[in-house]
């Protein structure tokens, strides 16, 4: 045998010996088989539109004071009959838009005090 033949024989054996031969293996009862199972696709999420901005409401500068609670009306520069639940602060807020203006009502009604306001009493609203 010459040198080249020997080398070819060694290369041939190496190729034959390195081939991947798959032989079935016996199941080992002590080993748990884990196989990848396909996962179901996630359920599609319902479409929820993005919240829309709320339009800004215009400011209404109404010059007329709001009506007092209980349906009573306050006449400009007139008399007012005190109703149940009224206070000088509430009447001033209704008439002037500011409860701190109650001093105008007190000044127009000598002897009137917030503590002694009575239902049915008539007071002057300046």
C-alpha cells in the first residue's frame, strides 16, 4: 500500500465514521418528555377609540344676579322677604355675587344682624 492509498483509506474511514446515524432510542421512563406545543393565538382585543378632548365651554358673563334659592326674587333697590334657610351671606351672594357684601344690607337695615334674621321679615336691599 502506498502513502496515498493509506491516506485515502483514513479519510474514507473518517467520513464513514462521522456520518450522523439516527437510531431510535428506547423511551426512558425516568425522563419526562417535553415537547413544544403550539400556543393558540391571543384573542383579538376590541377596538377602543382614543378619548376625544372635550371642547372648552365659553364663559358667560351674565350681568343679572342668579335667583335666590326657594324661588324668591330680589328686586334691585327694593324690599326682600326672608325665606326659610336664608342668611345675609346667601342673600348678598345672590344679589351682589359676593357674600362679603352682606355689610351693604346691614347698613341699609339699622339694627339687623345675621344672628337675628327671621323668616317673614322684610329687609331693604340697596
